[in-house]
């Protein structure tokens, strides 16, 4: 069954889901964050078929989250390294991990913990306001249409009452 693409939707959540919304892509990225770089490492730790892994790695390279770099010449072999865009996606995976640790962890506790190397403490993701640094909670947030929202859809979106059209506050 062919997936519906969200690549052109006027929503960055939809566009992100279009990229990482299958079962394996977030797990491939997770392994890259844990230090995997070679095809065999991803294959061994994830246990997925070579063709599916190859497809996911190729997509992540095509979308610039990973880069393919040769590490051996005869035969040519490649490793997969996180790009700036790939490293910038880490907080998303960390936030998913935080939610999973709270709601899906086994009774013994989280299977993996994150350690912040700068201070040496175990940590978890927390989403905070970029301005005041207070934690972002659902009830404290409202949505407004941004500058990239298509003009042709603006009236319909505003009519739902879920968005406002006020200019941004600095």
C-alpha cells in the first residue's frame, strides 16, 4: 500500500512525519545518536532486513540528516555520519524518549538513560519557552498562523477558531 505524502502540506509537523513517520527511521537515527556509523552496526542492533535498512539510510542521506562517507577503498565501503541537520533533530528523539520513559517504560524503569556530559548528571528532554525558559505545557500554548502559511488557506484556517492571526510578539 502506497503512503500518502505530507511533503507539501502547509504544516511542519506533517512534513517531519513524512520524513520520519515510518517504524524504522527514528530508530536508525537513534542508533546514529548512540554512535553507530556503519551499515553492519545498524543492521546488528536493529535486526531489520538489509533492503529496508538500505532504503532508510538512503532516505536520510537524501534528506541531509546523514552523509555517506567512504572509510575503505577496496572494496569501497561507507559509513553514515550525522549532518548538522541530523544532529539538530536529536532533541526530537530525546523528547520521544522522555515521553516513552514516562508512559511506556517497563516497571523496572527506563531501558536507557541520557547523561549530560558537561555536568555529569543523568538528564531528560524538557521543552521550554525560547523566551522565558518556562516549560511548555499544552494548556499554556496557543497557535497562530505563521508567515509560511499559504494565503489560499488562511480564511478557512481562521474560520475554525483554532488559530489567531495576530502578529508575533518579540
